[in-house]
């Protein structure tokens, strides 16, 4: 009975439908036998040049011309060509079996490469390349989609227009308006603000709201300790000013009682992971996600990264490229992570020195790299002024929005309770005097759904 390698080679020569679906995904290194490698290479070169099935005799003639093969190797190739398996297999089984074989070979080869790198036998790569090699191997699959045919795929396109996209809603009415109901999967969403304005407060608040919705939340921090992030989320969810959490009068029994009540309100889970500043990149985050899946059965619905500028890049060293390239690379890698794990990612970035304290922040006030807003799906500024602080408010200004028209509700204000690390919707009267806001009619559907939650 022929093995899978013989079946693959035979169908690449004899089965045109199979050849066109499979050839782009099969690699020469998947074959162990030298003769099979030679046959596959000749098949691949013939198809690339003539765009048709190769004749066995044509392959035989090409092999006999080669000067790099011994007589025994040529005879073995001719033996393979004479013994082609012409059995007609079930097409679905054949494709599934070939795909499984390709995955197994890719993983095996990746493991061998990783061992060589770990042993120092590969002088061109270091151990940082191993996660990427394994990730590429694990992602091997047959994808026969070659593009959207405008006329032939019109029906599926119409269905797409009317399909309800899965989103994670905010508990803030205006954010739901500007995103058309929340954050979609596979997106990167960025808050731009100066130091101390409220980047971490915003992310902690949204993380808390997601937990209350029953979502699984992963919060990655490269700036503050895990306990400090948890303290902010405690203040938000337990309805306790952050200063009182460490007060001796706030007993452990009272604290545990509030936590127990909170656990009854949600089926979601919140995991906070700390990394040293500028030391972790997306490959570390992928390893964390895989570890959480294996050890805790935890699969996040949304990921927060606090914050983007102090992440490392998996592709570049900070001391060999400029800040534009480096930060843009980090943004692209995070957006790739969002796509790979099918989740929205929320992060933040600093303003420039001129943007700090500016009441009309622009995209050009993004620090270090303008490549970041080019990559983000949603980018908005958090603006704090003395007048706003006096009213316990913070202004939000849309800078870029792929979900909706950014000129609608371009500016709006939110209430802010810094003691409880919480944001809330303001009444419509607070929005009336905002210049160039272009706001729609205010509704309180979301507000009534989330506000007033206390433990």
C-alpha cells in the first residue's frame, strides 16, 4: 500500500484539480526521501513554467539531464514515475489527509530547526526566532480562497452587509455611537493622552465593564504592577475610593464579601499579567495566551495592553531602527495578534510635549511614530483641562475611525470619578456647548443598562 508521500506525488501528476489546490502549500522539505524531493521539484518547476500537469516522461527526461544526481538516484526517480498510484480517492478525504500530513511535517521540521538554534548550530538566528518558527508551522493550512469575485460573489456580499457583526459593547453611550455598537474582533484601538490624563484609568474602566458583561478579559501591563492594576479595577467594581482600599478600617471580611457578590454577578474572568517595561513583545503574548489556554482553559474575549509604546518589537531591536519604524512595527504586530486570536486589542500611547495640555489634540500630536495612527482602527484623544477637571469631566476627540464617520460626535465629554477609577455618561446639556461636535441625538439605552451597578 502506498504511503502518503507516494499518494501526494501521484496525484500532483495525475489529478489536475488536486494539483491546483495542493501544490501552493506543499514544500520540498516535507519529503524525507531524496528521490521524492527531486520528483516534487520537477513537478513544481514544470507547472510554474507551463501551467499544466506534467507528463511522467517529461519529468523523466528532465531528471536524466541532471548532472547532480547519481545513477542510482536517477533510477530511483524513474522507479517512482513507473509506479505512480492511479487510484481514484475520495476528494475530501484526499485533501484532508494531505493537509494533515503537511501540518505534521511543518511542525516536525520546525522542531528540528528550533533544536539547532537552541544548540547554537544555526549562526544566523538566535533563540528569539523559535516562537515565530513554531507559530508559522502551527498555522499551516490549505486556503483555496483567491479573492472576492465582484459579480459572482454578490449574494454572499449582500449577506455580509446584513450580518450582525460580533462586537464588545462599551458601557458608555457615546463610545457605542462612534463604534456602531462596540469593538469588533481583529482590531487595534488606541487612546492618545498625556501623562496623568487617564489612559490607564480608561482601560481599567473598560476592562471592568467587559468583566461585568460576562467577558473574559486579559490585561497586560508593562508599566504598573499587577496589584496596582487590580487595585484600580477593585475601586471601579467594588464602588470603593481607591484610597480606602488600603485603609485599616476597610476590613478583609468586608472586602471578601464584595468580591463574592461580584463573582455572583458575572461569569467572566479577568487575568492581569505584568511584564518588565520594554521587555515583552507579541511572541511573549502569544506564549501567554497558549499557556492560559492549556493551564486554565482561559480564552480572552478582549485584550488590553498598557501601553503600546513600552512594548518591544519581535522584528526589530530598538537600538538599530528609528522610533517611527519601531513603534509602527509594534502596532502592526499587535494588530496581527488581534487578527490571529480574533479579539479586539485596546492600548494607549503618549502625546508629544506640545500635545500635553493641548485642548485640541490632533493625530500629529502622537509621540514617537505617526505610523501608529496609520495602523490603528480606532484612535481617540483623551483631553483634560482645568475647566473640565473642575466639573469632573474629560473630553474625548475622535482622531481616526474605521467603524463610523469620525466627524459625527467628533467631540464629547464624559464624567470622570478618579477616586473610583470610573467613567460615566454625562447629561446632554454637558455636550451642548462643545464646538464642532456634530452630535447626534443623545440616548441613554446603554447608560441605563450599566450605570448604577454597585456592590
